[in-house]
C-alpha cells in the first residue's frame, strides 16, 4: 500500500476514535492531533462530526469532547466544494465525504468501504480502512 497522508476521515471513524480507547481509529485521531496526517474537511463534514457526536453522546461527555473536536478541526485543511459528483454512493450520506475527498485529491478512510466502491470504480477515488491507513503510516518512516 502507498503511504497516504492526505486524507478525509469518515464520521464513524472520527466518532470511534474520539470515544473508544485504543484501536486504529484512535491512532488516526492521535496522528491527526500530532499533524502527521493532512486531514481535509468540508464545512458540511465538520458540521456532521459535531452533529453526530452531540446527538450520540451524553451532554456531559459531548461538553468534554467538544474542545477536542475543535482542536482537531483547527488542524484540518478546509476544502471548498467546487464540484459535486452526486450521486456517487448508494448511501446519500456518504456523497459529501466523496465530494470532499475528490475536491481535495485525498484518500477516504472509512470502515464502510462497500458504500464507496461505486466512487472508486467510476471516479478513481482511493478508499482505505483505518487499520490499513495505520500500517501505511508505520511504513512512512522506512
């Protein structure tokens, strides 16, 4: 696998990385915080991160994680969406992730690679799972 450092992280990966200890998603969040990865987000994707966390977490836990998300987003590169490839996924909720990645020229990191297969085939989008991305990062120093 090539080493990917320019990425868009799917919301489920961000949620898991911020709420569960250990695991590939957590390591990706750590890499984002350490600015090892160039994370690209659109305004829509940043809003979705906050929306999902605020709805799925208790109010107290969301208040503790809100500044962490803010710090991560401050390290992200915001990409304007000049062109949309919709519909590019069987799940319309994934289309904004695809639009962000395509406009940024970035790789998508997701657990749900199945819903991105159509965009991979039609658009040449590169999609990888969190663990594969971590393996790629470990090879970066070699």
